């Protein structure tokens, strides 16, 4: 027996399946280092033997129901009007801040994700997305039902469990256009960004959604911080999730989740009767004072 063979046997005896490549410095593609930290005990493929090999591609799909709390704010921003760059007026900013707070409080939604990884657990960002479908939210303290569903949001990172086979433990996501073109006020919204994370094993979700109203420059920010009813078993690619996934009936005459102010409220000129500042042409600095836009 050569010295090299003795070293390989000794190393393997000490480290078990962790020794596949390190002991021999062999870089052949049919050999792989198996790591508990990535996929669990004895995971891997090739000469690692009775490990936990993954297929060339694995798709994890699941739906999770979330109970959350939303908080909205608005800040002044830049916009263009008549070829001139302008800044959100004080009256428009106050109206935007008041509107953003309409949605403060409890909201419930279903997060549906589809995450694709290769045989090494590396995320395929081109095929991995999550969407959020609102079920209920508060509008000025009154609960409303909803069917609002975001555009598909890109999953940007994933952490897998140490199980064999591994499951999704948590993931991060990001979008540059989360607000659907078919929803209320969409044509007025720009810079529609959303970033966040979901810890499936820990039962928590948090994201921040933003958009800018190009009619007055107001920048709206909504922070949603939620939990599942109880930490749920991470998705294992079987598609069996905790969410019901049942569609809700279409709603008419209800201001949708996180929608901007109705543009019809911004057309009233000075001297017009009003009940709310949102009815006045606040890009021109008008507000509702004593029942009149001025």
C-alpha cells in the first residue's frame, strides 16, 4: 500500500464523507465535497457515495398565509410639470401623508413562491419569484377584503436547511416594478420598488414597498411586518403548503390595497366646495379649509 493510499484511508476514517476531494487534491467533476452546513449530513454526489444527491434542478413551490401590520409614510420628492422641475408642495405632502396612513394596521396576505436551485443548491434567479396576494387590510380603520396581487417579484437569495433532501429555510426578494399596471392609479406611479425577506422556518416576513406619484412628486413608503400563524414546515418542493390559495371574489367600489389617492380628488379648483383636502387640486397648493378649496 502506497503512502498516498494510507493518507486517503486515514483521512476518510477521521472525516467520513467530508474527505472526497481534500485528501486527494483531485479536481475531477465526478468528485464532490459534502458539507453538513449546506445540505445536511453526508450530502453531495459523485464519490461521496451514500450521501444526499440533488437532481440537476429542484423547484420549491409553496404558499404561506401571513398576518401582518402595515405602516405608511410619505415624503416630498421631485416631479416635472410644464417642463419645469418642481418639489412636492406642503399641502400635497400633507395630503399624501394622510393618505399613506389610511392603510396603517392589520393586513393578511398569502405569499406564493417558486424557487429553483441546481444540484449544488445555487439559486436560479431567472426562474425564482414570489407574489403577495392581499386578503384583508384596513382602510382608515375599517377592514376591507381584497384580491390585490403584486407582480411577480424576483427572489434574490435563498438559504436551505440541513435536511436530506434540503428544504427552503428563508429567502430574500426584490422588485423594480411590483405594482400591477391594471390596478388603480398605476399610470401615475413611478419608481415602484419592493425589497424584503421571508424566514419560513422562523415564521416571519418583512418587506418595504415604495412608489412615487408623478403628478406631485410624493414618495410613498409602506412597511409590512408579519408572521405566519405558527412557524410552518419549510417547503420541500412537493408543492404542499399552508396557504389555502383560494381566490376571493372581485370587489367593486373599494379603494384597493396601497393604491394612491383617486385622481378625481385632485381636480377641484380654488373656491370649490370640499369635504377633504384630497378633493382639491393639491399640486397647485390648494387644501380644503372650512369646506372650500383655497
